[in-house]
């Protein structure tokens, strides 16, 4: 056999063990958020079972019932969809503190259009377009002014809530019921009309919004994994200077990332409108923290260059599972906040340990 066609020798010994260890670490990192979610579910399931058994009279445990799973999934959707956009932004090394108020602005715009006699199609397009515009503005300002995203989006956060208040004239906008299509009213319902997807296998059905969120997650995961744009996003977050030297148009990539993030924020505004049956300008204040937390809990790195759609979805569901578990166990809201805070600190600490262990 000629030297040109000779196969390279197979790795043996320490080299093979090193490859195996790296693969095991990669698998553990990918499945880590799911394992953490499973642990949270197991703890609350056991605690609910103990409380139900010790009740007088004893009651049935409800945390892991199909109805409660449907409720958790439906309530997690708004944060989960917005967090899909935040996943893109954080992987690219950015942050968006305006996500919550832009979401509320999108819902308020949707409600305003419906309240003023426009068709549902136009109203929804306006709401989603508002989210895209907010994201594009963030991206342009960050690229043009070369100011850190934290500062830019901190400023636009207050601008967006101010615009929403002006549009709603300082109050909430609740369109007449006949102007809202039936499917939008039931988009985030906790108990769908058909309770089972496959009843013989015990697989529960979920709200339409849950299935739409899962479909968007699959599309985004495919884009990040298989497209050139996805590779550029990871490259930008890993090392901006290296990405620029490799031919990546950093400015336009940032604008595209923030605009896509705004698209998901606008869609999340549709979810919020469905939940609240109207537009509430201040409803998004503080929501950006939950959106960022979903990404961080799911393994996203605030240093950029790391994040996954699967982890983000698991992080969003985990926070809602904690909220549901605390309600069922009759724990005060401060306990819920403390638990989520501990999980966030743990996730960030794990990310920092990964950074320190890099050669």
C-alpha cells in the first residue's frame, strides 16, 4: 500500500482514553440540564407524596399527574419561547435585558391593533414585527456604538416599557372578546379539549402553544447545528477577534442575532397576550431575568460560545416545575425564589469551573 493511501494508525492507550473522556464529558454536559430537571421533578414528587400521605384525611398526590404536567408546560411556554431567542444572543456573547419589556410591548401592540378593529392576522403580524424591530434596534445600536450589550439593552429596556405605556395610555388594553379568535384564546390553555395525545399509551395532549414552542425549538436546534449561520454564532461568542479574522462579518451577524432574538420575543408576546387576554405594558418587567435564567440553568455560558436549545427548554420547564411544586406544597414565594437563585448560582459556578479547566 502506498504511503498516500495508508490509513493513520488507530489511537491506543492514553489517546483513546482521552477521546473517550472528552466524549463522555460532552454527553454529560448535553444531558446535564435534563438530569437536573429529572432531579427537581423527583424531589417534588416525593415531597408531594409524603405530604399527601400525611394529610388528614389523606389525599392523592398531584404533582406528577397529567393535568399538572399540562399546566407546567403551558405556563412555561412564554419564558421558553423568549429564551430560545436569548439562547442565540448568549451563545453569540451578548445579553438582552430588554427582552421582558419588548415582549410586553409586542403583546400591547397586538392588543391595540385588535382593539382598533384590525384583523387578527394583521394584529399578530404587528406584534411579532414589533419584537423583531426591538431586537434589530438593539443589534444596530450595539454594533454601531460599540457599547457593551448590557448597557444598550438596559437603556432600551426602559424605552420599550415607556412606549408600551404611551400606546396603552397608562392602562391595560383588553380588546372585546369577539375580536379575539378562538384559537388565540385557547393557545396557552392548561387543559386542552382533547386531554390525551395517545390515550392507550398514557401520553397526554398539551396546549397548541406547547406544540408550537417545541416545533420552533427543533428548527432553531437544526439551524444552530447544521447551518453556516449557526457556526458563525458560536464562533462569534467563542472569540470575536478570531471570528473577524476568519471572515465573519461581526456587525451584521450581531444585528441578525438580535433581530432573530427579537422574533422569538415577539412570538412570546403572542403567548403573553393569550394568557392575559390583553396587553399589559408593565407585565414584562423582571421577565428578562427569568428568560436569562432559563438559558443559564440550561448550560448556556454568559461568557459566550456555549448553549443549547435542549438545555434552555429544560431550564424553562425546571423553573416552572419549582413554582408548581412550591404551590402544591404550600411553600411561600420566597422559598421558590431562593431555590431558583441557588440553581442559577450552581449553574454559573459549573460554567466557571469549565472555563478554568480549559487548557
